[in-house]
């Protein structure tokens, strides 16, 4: 089963918690045991799993990514001017694989699934593919 989700981002760089949407897709699938692939089909956004209890973690991650990949750099050549967003997206990655057991996703106590925007604001899509097994 494949589920497409649209998401509206509001800032150039942000991390949006999509855990509840992913869990809803898994619930709708009716798959008791298997895997869920969460995939972002954009070159300037990504998917990650990280802490969802303290919002300062998102701040610190975005801050450090901005330090490592500054928005402006004299050696960037990409004509669109968003080289930093491509670098950040490649660093974070475009997908995550989650284990489903007894109809629910296995996540650590403090973990959540995040859509990472690096070239917003935009309307984006991500996909959840649920496979039994």
C-alpha cells in the first residue's frame, strides 16, 4: 500500500514532525508486521528520525547544517542559488525504513519521524509505502 501525503512548509529550513501521519498510514494499511518506507521525492528536502521531546534538538540540527552548508558561498556554481539546500538534503537523506510490529511502528521513546525542508516555504509531498512481512 502506498500513501501520499502533502505538507506545507513555512520556512526556508525547518523540521516538521510527521510521526502521526506515518502511524496513520500504517494503521490504514492493516499490516500487522512488516516495514514502512518513508520517502521524500524532492532534491532539497529529506526524511530523518530524531528526538521529538525537546524542540531545541531541531533548532540545533538546523543551526549546525546551516553552519556546515551556508546559504551563500562564493564557490557555489548552481544557477538556482540553492546549493546549500541540495547539500543538506543529501546529508539527511531522502528516506527512512521503519519496522512495524503488532500494527505499530517501532520507535525509541524519544524518537519521531521528520520531514526536513531546506528550500522553503513550499508545498511538498512524501510517501509511505507499507509492506507486510
